[in-house]
């Protein structure tokens, strides 16, 4: 996300380990932005407290959610009518009893 309205007046030298740089470079390539733009956005996301920054974070979260939903669109949609409450609690309490038995066994050892 390029910000042509901003005038940059400070130069910063940042040393990154190869793996971190590669993650940033991969993001830059994937999104068609420069490495600098990705780093500026990451810094803004962490330190900006204004409404514009909050809106950018919400927009990015929405884009990620939509991408996830599109990726899983071939799955059957969840139908709450299919929820079997008895089976859910039976499974829950079965796991809980196993956990308590294991805890009790480890205490007696």
C-alpha cells in the first residue's frame, strides 16, 4: 500500500537475519509492493493508534477472512441443526475424565 501523500524525511538502516528478510520479501512479491512498503506498513500497524491505522488493520483482517472463506468454499457449510449436544458433552466429559485420571496417576507416582 503506497502512500504518495507522505514525504519521507528519515533514512533508517535495518539489519535483518536472512529468514526474516525472506519472509518480508515474499510478502512484498506476493502483494506487489516494495520491501520498504511492507516494513513501513508493519511499523505503522504496530505503532499507529489513529483511526486510519485501525481501519487498515480491520480491512486487512477482512481480506484475510475472505481469502480463508474462498479457500474453504468447497467444504460443506456448517448447519447448526446437525449439532449433537449429547455427543459433544459425552466426548468432552470423556476427555476430561481421561485428563483427571492421568493427573491422578502422575501425582501418585
